[in-house]
């Protein structure tokens, strides 16, 4: 089989001395081997342990999912003022997690941020799995999912009943499904050269066959690379507005309502910033573990983590600004219901959740101003974990605006049940199941891109046209 | 277009042949067969009239309702009612218009809920002896044999036997010489009736004509809720609740507990019931000119002296237009003083009247019944009573064990029926012929609507069968086949006259006697309450009454009017008392009285007098109450009425209290700063007068209504294009908060009309109650004695309905007539509409409530066939009774006439005893809705968010006495009089 593509192009014109070229070749081969090592070795006990835990979670998810569909939404804690509870919190949380992937792979790509390379593949994978997990919730949270599954789509039907295009939930259907499809296509496009690399290294017939099929006959020709680069750029361009639109649309679920605490114009930018915030925190959370156990510290370096932490810090300031602006506008509006909604958010039945949210999302990330903290795993790790928790609570706090809206007579608190907790924990199980399978079967770092960015891989000097 | 792509008429589909029957078709066939079986089972009629449907009577059309006049005999007062029947099954109760007691055709909550009892699957289905099913002839033979040799026989019935039943009972007693009859009621106003008998010299009851009253004083009389002829009271009272009108009345209530009547009061004084004699005596003296005693008592007991002064002034100024009412559980001395007061006020003939009753209408004392059992009768027959459960005081079940032969007839295998030697299934009132003394001079007639569903037999038929067996030579009875025959023979009318009587529902005219002059009776002065005791009020429950509806799940799930507790009786006490005892909601207290001790869960209730504990009788059923078994605590061992009890904190885990409302302060906040929400708006006469002198203009240049001046009126901008509703109908509803007394009849009417499910205590506790209309209750002012505002809340059918825009599948949409429709079979249950409803009136089926609760096919017969029964995962809400609107429209279209304004009557409106609800077409110039909306008290709840609701509310004017009207000029923006934060 052909040697890896970057080699073939550099080898055509041996302008550098052969020892350097040989060293580069060796380096690149090592990169190949390092990145693909987890795919080619027998699963370690650690992986099996992690997978076992994730499987328990996934089974919990399956049980609670089926139980909910079999019995009805009543098995959750939802009630009449609080029509949405954990399910929509989880949905928004997971969709938010998904944002980092697209941001990293699309926007940073367009902005030529080279540092994105080592984390992009993983972040994209995370995006897709997060979206897959997120998509479970809108379906299961409906009272009659067997009808919702197709009545929410604008399919022609004999009754001539059309979907309601005024409903933000319908916008959600389009936004999220578009996002999921584009993300999957984008991800898969980026995977093709790496799948070919995996195919080329494969020893076993089945492996060769599977990766061979998946790599769609990639040969690494110049022409293929040209098409690939163009397609990748196109997808990056296509995905970029989606990063902004999806979470804006998700925020419309709340912003277009008349409920105090939901009815706010700040929601779209606030949700997008929050999504990027939680997404980066989740990427950092996962990648810190992955680089360690897959021994990729030299690929995903502290520099990368430092940059990610800066984004976490910036987005933390954005959401912090949004939190304060919400309070200010509620006061400034003079509307008694708005004022109460936000006072209640901070001091009502779920004031503790608000406190968690502010602590985790605004106060703790301020530590990232310090370079030492940004570059020290044991300091930054608790912070990104806290952001994950804080962002889940942010969505919970927003949805809990329902428990005290206009008429005090109908106020009622929400108390989650074991099914609610089961679905929350189970969703992590499902997510990690997918992620761990990904780590075993697909390259977690974009090999081709990593090679392009490897020291010495790009031509240097003046003889380049 | 979709219609071009999808073949709608497909000619190629052949009917499936039997051989090629698919599984799906087979299932269809199965269900069709099952349905047919069910439908044929549904058509149950009195046996004599049953006819095959192909040869149906010309008046009966399948699916079309028939209405039968009848008389409600299950309550303390017989009301005229109209029973709606479809395909042979009664499905709705309405009041009978023109009836002497409820001329507006109104009904009580219990009347509305009584259908639950008819179709209750708990009902006893066969006569039983020793737990074994026997046949009716076997049962009759056993009873007759026992009666034949018996020297002492005791028959125990309710006090409300009709004249024909009384006549039959007399025949029975003639046939059984040793028979003694006792009328038993667990919680009747017996003591008050006895006091009246002494005061007025004859058996009877004081009746009200509150429409003539300008000042009403109630001493612990819940006359709008549980006491006496509540429909007449509510009607009369409501007629005087028009702010600004010359007859605008003022209601003073001095009560220990917190009742629906107290909630409607203009001035309320918490008074410990055992000190009410002192209050009554003080007031009597004050009316006579010497107010020293009253002042002294006021200081001693902490009564509001200013209110009492105003009250005396008011009463004196309104002689001939005032009435004083006293509650049934107060000591005789109070009734004596009240009678004197009413005489001084000239109440007789104007605001109060007299209804003479037979002496038998007064129940026997429970102690006498216990004595009669102890005397060793050989046979005891219980007809429709349940003393084993609800006999106050002694353990009646134990005493009954000594009786060799106990015969008990009841609807369910309740505690007494279960304890009987021979248990007999009774026919429900709607399966029975009967008559009833409506009021002196008027007799109502009750006709069966359906053949007995479970092989039951009405009490009178049992008596008749036994009388016939024991007196075979009673010539007149020999020819009488059943009680129907007996009744008809006793009325002695020709067939056409008889049928006319059945159509009318009653005969005779009310005597409307004036209140006789009271005699001075020296009643013993009640002892002062002992130190360290509380007054424990064992009150009638506003929904389940004395426990006779203790198995009625509809009523059990209807909130207690004041504390909103469902599925329980609790110890309601002042928040201060609860704090002193160191208990909070859900903790337990032990109540000791009359040598008995009962553990009750606590609910702090603002407004309850601090030395008073209120609980309700009739709970704690152990048998034959279906869903009611195990609900609440039986407080009968404590006694009845008001008892002096010791209350102490009891241990035990927190008890789950299920309430339909948790926050009672409409200005509730999370800080000390109240949030002025202006949801239920009220004012006082001075504020209203000041407004009327100088009506300000709003931002749109139009004059503001009084409620609008209370809040910041915004000029609203419509973003969406305006929808033209000016053609055709535009439905609207209006509720007058001045008239609503919070009786919950509307809620039960809606439940019955719209097939609303019950969900059970745990689900209500989670917040999933399903009622489409609820009575919101807001309390303001000090927790010792808050001012109450009641506000019925239902779907507002907003023109800019926020629920409609958010539904992704178009399952809720607007009709051209302005209705906000909910399309159940399109709904996928995202619950977004419910979230986005500012009024939170949408109700979600979190489980398959209907399916899971339908344990017996008979329950399906109860459903109104014109309203879809909802399944799991579907949102539902008030439809403005769209089925009624359509019925009226179809009828008008068939007659080629226009629908008249007011022709459509919603179920809630139909039932409302105080006529607080009006429904009509807002497009009719000068029509009901336009009039209601044009009133200067009219407002819409939350109109500032521009959802444009279609339910108009009339702000409540709390008719404060001018001396006590705390409104001051310039005091603006007082949405709720009493500016302090509510109790909780």
C-alpha cells in the first residue's frame, strides 16, 4: 500500500537532506502508531472498567427510558406548573455540550487556529454523541412519543394538518436535526483519510475490510486531497452559522414564551456563549483523561489546554454578564412579575441551584486568570468539572422559572423522582458508552492533520512557490 | 397540494373477506363485538318501559339527551333537579328551574357529584347473609321470619324520609307491633332544632330571605356552605351583592373556624365558639342600648370592639332589613338570644321565615339510639344509615354485637352493612321512586332514571315487602306490587295528572310562614371554657358533608373550601396555635375529648380563632367507601358539634397533606417587599365612591374601570394582525367576584359534564389535579384574621392565546368564534402550552388516569358521551363547554333561528348557586357579556401581558362599614385591601 500521503508529496522533491526526511518519516510513523495504538491493542483493564461503568449507566438510561414510555410522564416529578423538568434540562445541557465540537472544528478551522488540530476530532465526536444523547430527551418527554416521532415532522397527511411553524419546538426539530446531520457529515469527511490510514495499518482481514469500506476507497491522491480540502472547508462554512443558530433556536423555546424568567431577549447570545462554555469545559474534562491514558501528552499539550482554558474564561465572563444583565433588566423593566421571577430565582425554592450555578459558572472560572492554574492539570480539572455542573444547573434554574410564574395560586415546587435521576445519570452512561467505543475503533486525533502540523512536515524556506 | 398527492377515495380497496381477515381486522371485529355488548348493556331502564331500540319511543332518539324532573333526596334539604339522560343512562344533574327552593335551577356540589355514587363500582351487588350471596326472596323470608316472632324491633333511618315512606313505615309498625322507629343523623342540627322548638313553640326550622337583608350577622353559621338550605341562602345573599346598588348588603361573621361563609364576610371576627353565648348576650344587650357588657367581653376575649360597635350601629340602623343566624353547634342560649335579636330587628317575615316540619324531622339523640340497642331488641333494621362508623361517642359496633338479628340496607358494604346479619343492597336515589317534603306545603317527587344497576332495591321496597309478608291481610297492600304502586296510590292522581306531576317534579305551594314571635326561654348559660382546653369543632365538611359522601371520590378530591386540603380531614388551627404547640403542616396532634383520643394531622389555617381547632366528621372510613377507605381520621369518638378538648403535640412522621393551592398571598414575595400583582382585585366602598365621582381616563383615552385605577395601566401594542371576530359569535364569560362564595358547585358540575378524572391524593400532592376550574383563594392582612378573596380560575380563551403559538403540532387552535380549542387526538403532549399559560389552567394527563381507574365497565356509563374521554399524554382544559355551544347552535340551525344570547349555558354557570357566572356572545350589542365588560368593576386578569383573555372578572367591593373603611384619598394602587403580607 501507499505510504502516508504527506510523505509522498514531500518525497517527490527531496530538497531536504535524507536524514531529516528519514527522521520526519519516523516521526510521522510514530504519530500514526501513537494515535492508533488504542485501536490496535487489546482493551486495557482501565478501558474495560470504564466501559463497564458506562454500560451500567446506559442500561439505567434504557430502563428509565422504556419505563417512561410504558407508564407515562407521571413517573417523573413534573406537574402542572412545572411541565418541563429534568428532561428538557438534560436536552439543553447535552445540546450545549455539543457546541464545542463544531466550534473547534469549524470556526477555529476557518480562523486557521492550528492549535485546534489535536482536539478537533475528539471534540467533534463528543459533539455527535452529545447530540445523539440530547435527541433522546425531546422524544421521551412528550406524552405520546409514538405520535410525536412523526407528527413533529412536516409530512403530508390525509388530514391536511400541518405542523405549526410558529412553535419554537418545531424550530428545534429543524435546528437540531440539521445540526446533527451536518455535524455527522463534517465529522465523517474529516475521518476519511484517517480511516484509510487505519485500513493501511490493519493486520486482520475483517479490520481491513471494515476500515476499507468506511474509508470509501481513499487513495490519498492529490486530486482526492483537493476535493477533500474543499469539502472540508465547505462543511466548516456550513457548520459555522449552525453553531450560532442551534442554541439560539433552543433558547427560543424559552425566550418566545410569556413566562417571566423565560421571556428575555438576551437568551440567544447568552445560550450560545453558555453552550460554548459548557462544551469547552466538557472537552477539557474528557481530553485531560484521554491524553493521559492514551499517552498523547505530546500531541495534546499544555499549550492546547491553556488556550482552551482561555476560551472557558472568556465565555464564563459572557455568561456572568448575562446573569447580571438579566437581573438588571428585571429590575429596570419595573414589571412586578419579572422582578419577582429573578428575585425568586436567586432566593426562592431553587435559590440553592442558582448559588451553584453562579459559583460554578462565574466565580470559580475566574481562577483561570492565573497562568499557573491554566497550565496545571490538578488546578484546572476541578474548575472544568465545576463548569459542567454549573451549566447543568443553569438550565435547571431557567426551567424552574415555571414553578412560580404569574398566579401564586398555582405555584408548586418540582421534586425529581428516581426516574429523573436515572435518566440524568443514564444519559452520561449512554454518552460515555459511545465515546469509549469511539476511542477504541476510531482515531481520536485527526492523524492527517496532526501530521501536517508536525514539526518539519510543512516545507520551509524560500523555494516554495 | 397534499390532496392531489394522497388518494382520498381509493376504489381499489376491497372489503376484507373472512378468510383473508388480517390480525388488524380481527382485532377491530373483536372490539366492535365488545362495544356492542357494552352498548346494549348501557341501555338500562325501568323494566316496565323497556323496549327494543328498533321500536323506540318517539321521544327517545339515540344520542340525544332527555331531561327528567326529579327531587334530590340525598341531602338535608330536597332540591328540585333535572336529570339529563342519554340512551337510558343518567349523565348529568342540573337544578330544576322554578322549583320552590332553587327557582333558578341551581345545584349544590353534592348534587353534581351524586352521579359518582350511582355508578360506584363499590356498590353492594347482592343480598348477603353471613358473607354468602343469597337471593332477595331468601333475604325477605329470613327477615320476615325474624320479625314475626320479635317483640322488640328497631328501625333506624335518616330523618329525611318522604311522606310516602313515612306512611309506609306507619303500616310497617302496625304490622310489627313491637317496632320502634328512630331517625338517626350523625351530625344534624338537632340541638338547634330542639332549641327552636322551645323558642318558637313548634318543630321547624328558621328559613332565610336574605334578598331582603342589608345587614347579615352570622354567629358560626356556615349558611353559604354547609348549614341549612344553602341554595336559598346563596341565592338571596348573591342578590344583594351588587356594589353601588341600594341593597348592597354587609355580612358580619363571628366564627371560630374558617368557613366559606367567613371567607365571604365583609367583617369577620374570630370568636371561640364556647364564648359565643357571651357574644350573643352582649349583642342583644347592646341592641337594647347597653353596650357595657359587650365592651367588657370584647376586651376580655380580644374581639375587635370597633367591628362590634359598627355591627350594633348597622343592625340598629337596618331594622327590618337585618338578620342574625347562629350555627347548629352553638349552645341553646345563643339561639335564644339570636331569636330575641331577630325579633328586635323585625326580621320576621322580611329577612327570616319559618318552615314547620314534622317532629320526626328532628333526629334522635345518638345516646338514645345507643340506649335502644342496649335495651336488647331482637331485630334491628338499618336503612341508609351507618352508625357503626359515624355514631358520635361510643363504640356502636360493639354494642350491636349483642343484637341477634341486624338487617342493614345500604348502597355499599359500609361498616354497618358489613356488621349486619343480613346485608341488603339498596337502590340508589336515581333508581328509586320517592317523594319528599321540600318545604312546608310543597312535596317533591323523585322518579327513577335507570333500573337498579346492581340488583339493589330501594329501602321503601324492602319495608313494603316485609310489611306484606307480616300483614298478608292488609287489603290495600295486597294489590300493591311495589313502592312505586304504593306511592302512586297514595298520591291518588289520575294517570294524566300523575304524568303532569312527574314532569313538574313537585306539587303544592310554599307556605313561606313568617317567623313566629319567640318565647323567652331561660336556657342554661354555657359554662366558661376550662383553662388549657381548646374548642374542637367537629364540623360538616363542605364537600363530603357528614360523611354520607365519604366514598365519593369526586367530592374527596374537591378541596376543602378554605385550606384546600383534599383526601383528608385535618386539624385546622391558627398558625399561632400551631407555633405554640410546636407543630407545622403535616405534624400530628392528639385531640382528647369526652374520654376519647384521636390523632390528627395539622394544617395551620389563618383566620381560625386561636383556641379553636376545626376538623371534619365522616372521614376514616374502613369499609365500603372505595377510594375513601383509609382516607382521614374518624373523629366520631370525640362526640359531635363543639367539644372541649385537650390538644397536644403527638409524635410520628410528617404526614403527607395534599393541597390544590399552597400560596394564599397574591402579593407573595421572597423578600419582605410584597409584590403587588393585582390578580384578584378588591376595594372598599369609599374607594369605589371616590372613583365614581371622578372617573379617570386611561392611556387610550377611554375611561378606566375601577380595577384599572388600582394598577399601572399600560397602552398595549398588538404586533400580530388583528383577527376580525365581529361576524358570528364571539363567546365570552364573566365572573362576579362579589357573588362567588367558593362553594365548588361549578367545579363538580364541570367534572360531571366534562368527564374529568380524579387522580388521587399522591398525584394531587405532586401537583397534578385535573379540575378545569378552580377556586383560587387569596388571603391578605393579619394571619389572625385575613381578608379573603375568592377567584374562580379557568381557561381564559385568550384572543392572543400564548398556548396556541407554541404547540408544534397545532393541537390547540382558535376557532372563528373565539374559542381556544384543544384537539385531543392531535396532541402529542409536549406540555409547552401548559408552561406558557399565564393562568396555569391547562391540565396534563401524566398517566392513563381514566384507564387505570376504570376498574369496572359500569364506570364507563357515567361518562358524558358528548365529551371525549382523554387518554394518557394529552393536555386538556376548559372548553367553555363547547358541546353545549354546539348543541344549542344545531338546535337553532334546525329551527332556522339565531342563537339567542344566554341560550348557551355552561355547566359551571348552570350550577352556580349565586349566579356569579355569566356566559354569552360578546358580539351581541347590549348582551350579557358586553354588559358585564362595560361595568365599571370589570377587568381582565393579567391583561397587561396582552394575551387578551375572554373571561371578565368583576372586582370585589368588600362592603366595609363606613366607620371601618380604611381607604384614604390618594391611597392609590391598593389592589388588595389590607396591605400587610398574608400569613404564609
